[in-house]
C-alpha cells in the first residue's frame, strides 16, 4: 500500500514538473482482422491514410481493395478505393513525396512476391504494376524529381536502394557501404541533397549522403542502432536511435555533425522498435510507445523537454507491428495505428485507432 | 500248314517292320519340324515381342458407389475399367479421372492433380465445377502414384512446390494416408513476416511461442491447428470447402492464442540487434490472422492452389 502511494506521488510530481499531458483518442473502428495500413505523405500538409478494406465475396474475404483518405479525416469520409491486382499481406511502407505526382504503393502479395503499383492521381485505378525483385523487404519510398527510390533489404540482407524512373520502366539498385547485414530505415531530402540512414543487425547505424544516382558522397556512423531520422526545415537533421535499452534523440547540423543528444527514456516492457520524429518548426516531436503505452515527447531546438503526452486511458496496447503512423499538421500530431485492448476479445479482430496530440492538452 | 503260312508270316513281319520304320520316321520328321517351328517362333518373338494378353476395357461411362460394385460389374461383363476416362486415355500419373454419374450432373473429365497458378476467383470457380462433377467424392483408395508416393516424413510432399518437409503421416483407414507438413507458410512469407515484426520467430509452426525469455513453450504452437488443416484439405466432402477448412484453422489458432494470459510478454532479439518485448497474445492473434489471410489470398504457393491440389490428389469421383 505504501509503495502504491509512493508511486502515485512520484507520478504526480512528474506530471507537474514535465508538463505531462494525456493523449486524446479521437476515433476507433473495429476491423475483422489485421489489415495492412500505410501513410502517404505528399508534402504541403497533404497526407493520406492507406489501408486495405476487406470485403466478403463468394464466401471468401477479398482484401485486394486499398482505400485512401485524408490522414486527418474521421470515419470513412472522403474515402476512395482502388482494386490492387493482388492481396497485400503486410503494412505498406511509408511514402514520402517531394512534389505532387502519382504515388506508388509497395506490397507483399502472391507467394511472398513484392509488387509496386502506381495509382492514378484521382485514386480510382492502378496505372501500372511491376514486381520488385531487387529487395526482399521495403521500409520506405521517396518520390523525387527523377522518379522513385525504394529503401529496404536485398536478398543478401544488405541495406539497399532501388531507383526507378517516373514510369517504373528503368531501375538501378545500389547496396550501401559497410557490408554489414541491415536495412535502409530512413530516406531524407534536405536542401536538394539526398541522405539515407541504414540500421544494421549488429545494432549499429549510419547516415550516408548520396547523389540522386546513388553515388555515396559521405558517411557518418550514428551513436546507436535501429535509427530513423528526418530533415528539419533549414536546421539540419533530427535522428533517433537505441543504445542497448535506452532511446535517444540527437540533433545534427546539415553536414551530419552532432549538436546535442538527449535521452528520452529507458525501454520498459512493450515498446516501439523505432520512433517517428516530426519537425514542429519550433522544435521536434517523437512518437512511439514505452511500457505498453503510446507516448509523445515535444522537445525544443536546444534539447529541453516541452511536453510529454501518454495514453493512459484508452486501454489500447502497442500495435502488433510495433510502430505507429503519424504526421504533424498545424502544430498538432495525428497518430494512427492498429491495436487491441489488452483484455479485448480473442476473435481475430483489431481496432483502427486515431489519436491527436496538440501539445497543450494538459 | 506251317510252310503254307510261312510266306504270309514273313510278309507280316516285313510289313510290321516297315510300318514301324515309317512311324519312327514320321515322329522324327515331326520332331524336327517342331524344333524348327519352335526356333522360328522364338526368332519371331525375339524380333516382335507380343504384348501380354489384356482384358477388354469396359466401355460403359458409369460411376460406381464403391470398389466392390465396380468389381462386380467388371466380372459380369468380362471387362475392366482401365486408365480411360470417358473416351480419353489417362497417360500419366499426374492426372486423374473425375466425373459425376452422367445421369446426375456433369460427365467424366480428366483433371490435373497438380496445382496451377490461378487467381482466387478462378480457384473458387474450379471448386464450384468440381463439386458438381464429383458430388459423391470419396477418399482415394487407389494404389500410390508418383505424387502421393512422395509422402515420407522428412521429405517434401511435392518437391516442385513445397517449401517444407512432411512432418507426419497419419493412417486413414483403407484410404490414402493423410500427409501432414504443419503450417506450410511459404518460406519467403515467413521471412518477410519476421522482418516486419509480426512473426517473433522464424518458426512456421510456432511464430509466437518458444525460444526466448518469457516464452510459452510448445503451448503456443500452431502445429496441431495446421495439422488438422492439412487433413481437412485432404478430406473429400463437398460440404467441407476451402473456406470451412481455413476458418477452422483460424478458430483453432485463436484458441491457442486465448490460452495465453493477456499480460504475458515475450522478449526476443529483433533483426536490428535489439531486445524487444511484445504482448504474446496480441502477437499470436496477428500471426494467426496473417496466416489465415495468406490462405485467403489464394497465393499460387499457398491457399487455393494447395486446396485444389489436395482435393484432386486425395479424392476420387469414380470408385
């Protein structure tokens, strides 16, 4: 009893001193089973939430239709559906666009094959589908002026990039340096320069600057593994990584030189494998999970914590994939994912969840 | 009297001797001819071997309720049902005769035993046709053929298609043994599920169970659910279609997940070298869903292809 009271007191003190806020569950909907989902960030505050929408046909469930709707929409408003040639099995890799152009979705379909489907701009049909044989797993897609770049793991389990032209007709594959087994975990555009973060099976990670044709210009080893990163508007980069059981966020300048490093937390119980970082103009936000709960940190440009928000009331655990989809819009952070309540039904169903963190909802 | 008879007796002796010589000569000649003919026959056989005598093939297009009824028909009509299917000849062991009683629905038709790469919709259409052609399908009691004979523990059931070896051979009365390879999720998909964090372990039969701190051991294994699913695909009944088998698999896998306490966690090293902890039940449900989705997706190496292969391989329409 005394221990419980002490814990409560400590928790209250932490709440008061660190501006701890609660995350607000905005929307949730029951899905009959885990469905692949993804985020397409088209730039200029335009982002789509992508997910398969199972339908029952001929007494069999057909999940080949993929729906697109604004990431910040509620329910099924504005939803558009496109039928894919094959049923996707695993979540879609994040799509990031540098300018308005047709988006591509990458998915694992028949017999474990990876397909790329180019969707028309009105989200009514698939323009073209090709197989992606150069990679066994894709983590991220970036559209550039020259075409598309897909980052992931190749058949030899090396971190690799595949460059496609705009028509998905020509491709070039490059394996990133430091011949160590690993994956491309982030692709970044910063002031017309192209950067890639690779994370390796030995818990190390590297940041590389490349030309758009794939020539490596510069490489820096980061201080931890399982790293992700973003570009900050004219302020360099923010990267997040793990060192053993601790999660850090680090600011780098435009030449990948460290400005400061901050420990976010020690990993406790169920936690996300890699967090999402967002540029909040006046600072940085980190979205992930720790101790079985969704957590958002807001940090200023000097490394001081502004707010910490934790989902303590929804009852939802961490998504089975271990990661959330999130975007920053107008100072708010919109977070989606699929999760089950810890004591929920064991009928295969799962809930699509949608949170908003506004930074001041104390 | 004696003298008068003497020339006659001599003549008789000469005649008997001549007859004897003629008889011996005829037999000798016959023997020589026999030997010559036999040699000629042997030479002919050596050059043009005659086919072994074949019973007449029954030409009736009819199906029988059971092997005994067919045997009665063959005995009474002094014919046998050979490897013909209607008017067509079955030329290899990869094909079989399927067809319903022409007085009911459909007619006999030769079909492949092996799977083809068809889409889900086509596979469903195949099943709709097949169950009409084969309304009284029964377990196959035919002798092992080239495909079925490959069902040996530790070897692939279908070397051309399967990723995993047979784990168990289960007796099924006088019908073909059930061939069980457990959760035969294609290796490529298992690897990708592992990379995506959905499979905690690259173990097709136990993706969420053993092998790490906090594990549940074999109690989280999907093997029994998958073995029952293997037997379901190999069970001949128009009432038990692929959806019925697949839905039962999901139900059985979810029952395994339900046996895990809600707050139970499993810790493992992920592919980026870090220790990761997950709620075991949550991961178990997702793994079960993904395996079920993979079957629904009717992948060439997964769902409907496998169902079609097993049904055509294990079931017979005409006994």
